[in-house]
């Protein structure tokens, strides 16, 4: 089931309780001579709602069916039974009930929007996209100054890769419900994808006001700052994201790149190393590096090579890691002291995603460790590792 509908059904299930049934007691009965709907068996409706909220949809259907026998023109009961059938993937019966709910008197525009939106979901599941969009348009028309209809239609457009239409609908959501977190998240992601980094920054800034403890939002705004080469601002957001959630590899990978742009060599290397630790599943320390002799190794997801060599203070070294053609591995290269302190690292300086640490002067005599793993662009394939040394 699509994410957007899981959320919708949760809201619907919570929102429709017996109090709504009593409210409809005063609703005109449509073409039934101008009378009113007389609600009986409210306890049955309450019991059905409790079963629904507990996830016992079969029992909910049984109780809603009994309630419908007693109240055959009560639209909300058909709606709730239709939603229950939807949860069981019985779409034919769900469609019939939702259609009934839409042909009977409606308690509110909000109800109408929800009914059309759920029926649109079913049509989408049945691959009848024209019918789905027709219902979503009807949901918007039922309450054109309410955010919900635009939100569900925006989700539909996003899933169909109709990005312009999705952007317009999420903007409407923000216009009518300016505290809607998901609307800023979706619109910000669209702006980010389109490289409209200033607009993305504005949306993520607003989102941070609404969700100040969500590491993902700081990360996304950092990406928008990176797109504008605002490195200091990106670093501040990545620091905040890591302070909130310190076990996400991608946060360290991006902060390493930002630190590199700012000329923070050692902090960049430390971040690359923390990224490597977090993705690590296997370690190979069997290989020693000798100057001028290349080593060819096979890389796979989560594999980390630790290759030792003896160095002397003042020596200038160049390390290269190249993917063997036609492999598409994205190698990552980190130089450590023997105690594990990271000195320098590189991701893409070798061109075509290859890694290169060029002309680095060793600070002391001793053993050094070259860590070779992969970054985010690809993990599987052969790599050639080469150490070159120039004497002081």
C-alpha cells in the first residue's frame, strides 16, 4: 500500500468516531421528502470503530454492515466499511461502498474530500489512473480552499512524475495549511532535484522551524547550501544533523566533502574514516604496500582494506586508487597513523570517481595505514592501489 494512503487511512480511522454519527443525526436526508436521517444503533457504530482502530477489519466490516442495515442512508458507515475493505485489499467491495458514501448526503466537505481521495487510491491500485485523477480533481473541487485535496493530488502527481503539477499542489497545501510539514518536505525535495537551491533552502528553513529535532531536514538544507557553494552554512547544518543522529554514514560523507572544500584536511579525513567505520562489514588487513608496486583488489559493499607501509618523516607520498575499466566503483582513500588518527583522505580527486592523495609529506617515522573502501557512487569491482614515495 502506498505511503500516502497509509497515512490517509490512519487519519481517517482516528477521525471518524461515534460523535460524528450523532452529528449526522441532524443531516437532511436528501431526496427522502426533506426529512432527517434517524441514527439508531450508535453503540454498534462505536464498536465497529473500536475494531477498526484495533486493526480487526473483519469485525469492523461485520459491525458496520449491521449498522447499515439499521441506517441504510448513513454515508459515513459506507465510507468506514469501504476503508475496512480497502485495508483487506478487497477493492471491488470497497469501491461499491465508497461510491455509495458519495451518492448519499454528505456530512461535510472534509468528509467528501476523504471519500474521493480513498476511492482515488483504489483506482490507482487497480491501475485506473484516469479514474484516480478524476476523483482527486473532485476532491479538490469539493473544498477548493482546504489543503487535503491538493495534498493527495500532489502525491499522485509525484508518483506519476508530473513534477510541475505536484509542485503547484504542494504550494497550494502550504498556502491553505502553512504548518503542513510534509508539503515543505516534498516541495523542498522538488526544488533540490531541480537545482533551485535558494527555494529549497527557504523551504527547509521553514521545515526546521516546524521540526527542529529532525536530522534529515538539516541534511537536506545542507545539500541546498552545498549546491550554492555556501560551505560554512552547510557545515553548520551537518554538525547539527550529526549532533541529533550520529550513526548515519551519509552525514559524515557529506561533512567530509564540505570540510575538504573549506581546507579542513584532518577533520575531513576523520569524517571519511567515521563514514568508513559505519559502512564497514568486513576488514582485510593482509596486504602490505611497497612503493612503486601496484596492488589489485576486489571491492564489495562494506569491505574495508587496511594496507600498511613503513614511512619516514619528510617523505612525500602520492597514493592513487583507480577503478579497473569497465568497473564503476567509487573508491575512497584515507591515510592513517598507526594509532588510527586520520591525516588526509580523498574521494574523487583522481578523476572519474577515482581517488588520489597527491604529494603528502609524512610527519614522522613509523607505520602508516592506507584505508581503501568505497564512497556512495558504486561499491563492486576491481581497484588498483599504487603508492609512490619521494625522498626528502
